C-alpha cells in the first residue's frame, strides 16, 4: 500500500464530507433582521410595481411593455437582504440589469432566440458587467429574459429594465437608511476611528491575500478589513478575560513584618531593586505595604540638599527607648492596602493600574494569605502576550 493510500481518508469518509459540504450554513442574523429584510423586499417591490404599472398604463401600454420584470425579485433580495454587498449597490442594480439587457438584445437581434444564444447572452452579460464594474447576479436573468422573450428593441433596456431597477434602488435607499442600514454602502477604504485598535495585518497584507484568493467576495474590502480587525479585538478580549491573577502574579515574594527595622526594609528594597514590600503578620496576612515613597516622605527626601545625611539619620536606630522618629516598618507603612484574589480576572485590575496610580497589588488566597504580587510590569507583559 502506498503512502498516499495511508494518508488519504477512506472513500466513505470522503463521500460523507462532500455530502456535509452541501448542508447550508446557518445565517448569523436574528429574527428582527429577517423580518426587516422580508418587509423591505415586499415594500420595495410593491412601490416599484405600482409606479411602473402607472407608467405602463399611461405611456407604455401601447408598446406592450410589462409592468414588472422578474429579475427584480432577485434584485430585491440583494438590495434589502445584503445592503452592504458590492453586488447590491445602486450602480450594480441599475447598471447590471440594464447592461445585461442590452447585451441580450444585441445577441437576440444578431443570432435570434435559441438555447445557444441564451447561454451566450448570459456569458457576455457577465463579461460586460465585469467590464463596467456592475456585477449583479440578477443581471444574468435580465439577459436571459430578453432572449427568451425574443426582444429586439433596445428601448426595452431603458423601459422597463432601467426604470424598474432605478425605482427599486431608490426604494432600497429610503428603506435601508430608515431601518438603520447604510445604503449605498461605500466600497472604498474604511477610515478607522481614532480609538480603533491597529490590526496586526496591514492593508498590503489584505490585498495580497485577496489577490491570491482570486474570487469575487460578497463583502466589500473595507467591511472585510473592519470585520477582521474586530475579530482580532474580540479574540484579544477573550484571551485577556481568561487570564486570572494567579496566571501572571510574581510568586518570588519579599516581605517584612510590622516590627522589622527600617534599615532591614530599606536594604531589601535596594538589593532586590523593588519599589514596595508587603507587610505581613505571622500567618502571612497582609497588614500593610511599605514603599520607597514612604521612606522619602518620612525622611524628608524631597529636598535634595543633604538627603544622604537625612536618610542615614532616619535609618539609624535611636540609642534611647524614647525615639522622636519612626523606628519600625509598621510606623511608616500604608495600612489601607488594596488586594485582589488569585482567582480574580486580570482585566478587572487593568483600570486600577491605569487610573488610580497603583503600581503593585498584593494577591491573596481564599484564606486571605499573601500568595503573590502583581506589578505594572506583570500587567504589561500579560497584555503583550494576549495581543
């Protein structure tokens, strides 16, 4: 047995996969949007039909013009159901149907009406729609309608095809915008909002992938770019939301107790190159925190002149039992300490670091005992990994 046979799935599995590919995908729209589309298509076609019927009874009756053409039913699905699609924009609707009708009329006038001319008319209509940048699926039906009806008069492309398509497009503009859908939907490059996150991919990357894909997409380039960027942001939020404090906290803890000397605490801060020390009791519950700022405040180090002497005097223990300055960590520590549970989502701590000036937050377990500490650096590193 060859390696190809080993790597290829069994015939039954391949057939099952092909059959599964035929299953229609679920449409990610709610009931409200479905009713909006159905109602819009009904109203749009009704308005178009009434206008065109009145016009036909007045001017076009003698010419035997139809009061409504069948391809508009398919156009209505696109205009009201996919208002953001490049295939459903006003120029695509009006130009696609009209250009295709002209192609069908020309083919019929030269070659007559037959199965081969019907196929040729649709094929040439697609070529013409690509050339005029108005690709519209119902345009193929317009070309086919002309051939099957054996129409030779070019006026048919103007009335009823052009006028009917124009009336439907105008109805789509009014209804879609009235129901909160932008139409016409600009197909140019999207201008990102100032607060929008910068996507990982560039516009050049997207263009390169689209060229390799080499197929017509039923979504505009700017919408595709916006959807991809929003997907990245959603994934970023999800990954960040899954992080807990325990996942990023530092567990190599350096702590002091209430009665430790100032010299001991200062030495730890300097040697470990840290800015804060949790103060714990005998069972490692947090009772406070001492920072470099506490030393500076109590030793009057805000003034640069003579600060070395003031710091040395502040750290040196008093020779008498009655000291006129702080002697232990507990006397200069901050007692009101914000702590967080190890199970708390990291995303909830980001505002504390960003808005309240916190640089470090002790992390505790279910028994209120200190198990770690999170610093601004830990948060930044976690954000970078999530991104």
